C-alpha cells in the first residue's frame, strides 16, 4: 500500500509546474451501505485531496487520497447496530467537461481498510467493539457528475459500487467456516464540495 500511495503522489506531483494541473481539498457526506446485509444507509463523511491533470481540451484525469467512513446500520425492536468501516480510498477518474464547468466522470477506486468496529445501542446505552470481519482491500467503480465554478468552488455527486466481497469468514467450528458464503459489497453515495487551486 505504501508503494502505491508513493507512486500516486509522484504521479500527481510530476506536473505541478504545468498550467494544466490543479489540486483541490474536498469534504463531503457519505450515504453508505453493504449489499445483502438487510441494513440501511449509514451517514458518514469523506475528506481528502484530489489532483486533476488536463490531458486534452475538455478531458482530464483526476485522482486523490480520501478518508471515507462507510459501513451499514440496522435497527429492530429498539436495538440499533452500526458497522463502522473506515477506508483510505484512491479513486482514478476519467473526467469529461461537457458544458462550461459541468463534468461527468467514471473510473476505478482502490480502498484500504483502516479500521472497523460495531456500535451497539439499546435503551440509551451503547458500546463499541473492534471487529475483524471485513477484508482489508476493496475495489469499486465510481460514476458521477459535478460542476466547477470559475471562482474555484466545485461540487460533485457520485456513486461507488463495490466489485469485491467485503466480508471474510469469521471463524471455524467443527470444520465449518462461518460467513464463508456471504458476498456483501460496499455501496456508497457521496456528495462533495471543494475548492480548486
């Protein structure tokens, strides 16, 4: 992972002196879920830095590094359980400016789990417990659209749908792997604001 991040930073830093390179700090809202868990969307945030390189008129490559709070939640009979799965995500988007500042983008995203915990609440009492049931790597595809204002402000909305299973077998009892056949993928809707420099 360290080599991948170093490669990304070098790639982004190489054209810093060029006029066709910009960077933008961003922050946004996540509506995250995990498929086949019968859970509901969980609110979270994402924050990070992106870099954009114009490869031709109207076309750019955008990448970045983001901390993203994901997971899912479920409620039943006064009991609420949240799975808080946090990632460092590295998206690599191909972006097309189709009209003025309006743009559409799509591409792969590489996610690296940094923490996971269960948060259980009932009758006003809650506790948290660290878990080890989520795979350390996540691969997804993101699609979205945004608008870049001339002053520097940018807004965007995108949906990331996971392609890899996030849940690993929890353990073995009598030679049976629990959750071995569970195939749950990340599903994250994001709304972001940022400022381009």
